């Protein structure tokens, strides 16, 4: 975790949690899926550990690391849903930042399945 005084590139953030996802060119293995899941869950645990209440995630590993976008979204949404079931009162905002329109479409399509509106 990078504290404010350690931040680089003039980010206008108080804290940065850095994680590196798995390289998965092609169909990801079960261990790669577990590794991707761990990236998100470990980051969320650090969020709590440092008393933070909001976090924004990029689509980890789906760029040059080649993790298939659809498969990544399933791993991510499952992990976030399960984590929030235990910690929903400890977080104010959880954001998934997408770069590609493809990712936006994937998340918009799958999001209601994992987070239905009551």
C-alpha cells in the first residue's frame, strides 16, 4: 500500500493499493482464477485494515496479461458479492473502472445477476 507521501505521477488520491494479477493468455486455469480473486479480496482486506471506505478497481489482468474479459468479470463479481455480504457496513463505495466499451457492456449485463435491485 502506498501512503499519500509515496504516491507517484501526481495522483490525486489519498492512498493507492497496488496488486498484480495473473497472466492468462487464453482460457484461464482454476489457479489463475483463484489468483485473480485473491487480488481483489486482498485489496479489499487492505481497505479495511487501513480504515478506508471506498475503492476503485480497474479490470485487473484483462489487458496485456490476456485474461479473458468475460471470465474475469465472473470472478470479480462473485468475489465482490461474497465479500460485501460480510462487510457491507464497512464500505461506502466500491467502483469498477472500465477502459473498454466491451468491459462496460460485460459488467452492465452481468451486474444485475450479482447485485439485483430489490
